[in-house]
C-alpha cells in the first residue's frame, strides 16, 4: 500500500481572509471539511490549500492574528476528537470549548456566550458528541447499575458530569423501550445500544439547552470514530453533517425514536 501523504499549500497571503457570511455557509464549510478529513489518511496523496494563518503565522510580519473564528464549538475532551482536524480547519477557524461528555457547564455556556457576543465572525454554534464516549458510558452504567453512580459521588466533580448526562440516558431508555418493548433490556447488545442512543441524546439535549441559553440556532452532530464522519441517524440511514438542534421535546423524542428503530435488539 502506498503511504498516505497530505501536502499543505499556503494560499495567496495578500488575498483577503475568506469568511462565511451566514450560518448555513459556515456549516457547509465544516461539513465539507469533515467529508475531506474522513476520506484521507490511509493511502494516496492529498493537497490541501490553507489560509496563510493556518499555522499561526500572521499575514503581516510583526503583527498578531486578529481572532476571527467562523464557528464556536462544544465537544468532548476525548483525545480522538480534535475539532479543527476533523472539520478540516486550522488556527483561527474555530472557537473551541471542550469538556468531558460535552456537557453545558456554566463555564462552557459563558465561553460560548462570549463568542456569540464579542466575535462577529462566529456564524454558527455547534455541539459535537462522539461514538464510544466514556462520559456517556459512565452515565449509562450509572443508570443500569445505580451502585456505580453512588460510588462515583466520591468524586463530586466527575459525578456532576455524569449526573448532567443521566436525563439524556433516561430519555434513550424510554425511546428504546417504546420501539422494542420492555424485553429489549435483556438483549446482549442493550448496553451498547443505550450508549449509542445516549450519545445522540446528550448532544441533542446539550444543543437544545445552548439554543435556549444563547438565544440562537445551534447545530449538532455525532462524530463516528470508525467512519470519521459527523452525522445523525435518519429514517433512511445516517444523515451526514451537522444539523439544527431539535426545536421541541417532540422533535427530540422523534429523533431518539429514529435512532432506536435502527437498532437490532
Ligand atoms: Zn467523550
């Protein structure tokens, strides 16, 4: 197999910095960047043209770069989910907040409110969950085995993250039970399935909470570690890319129901 190579080409440094004019343009840039990211890495040579500021070098020597991210993100601290890389972005492209389980803690909300209020280049607020999330897994195990949760209270900060995710897990339990019946919990793949739906629910609920707190449309998606694509479940399979947060509780329930129907239990 030919080793993979990615070649970076710096765009014309005298050209003005290209920035999206609205949310849909920002989301399109991120979605196409993720598609490109998912497509490379195993073999072949890819040429990527990047802004002169991509590696932190200012256009004018001796100056500093003015902060101009196109989007603000909330994602998990998981080392396998670097926001800039998986969206094909670089320095000064994203205002990134990361916390285990991508939970909307007060500091995170404050950081995103700062981006919303003081960075006019920010055209979209985005929440990204990811498959195999350890924080959601801990919340699922707390629901399935309450003694685990009680033990986690020895560490109140960690317990707080888990407690924030538990309502999303409980909604996922309801969605799976409604679709597959009460015996679904006896399936060997029930825990794994609950983690998958819980990850989706946690990202969607967080995006809904942020939309309410920041009073702005918020987008969300789940990054799949195996395909390296961001998407959410749809009636006909995965709907690729980032999507608007559910607008109502009914929309959220419909989303989780769709995810539950895709399960083999
Ligand atoms: Zn995680």
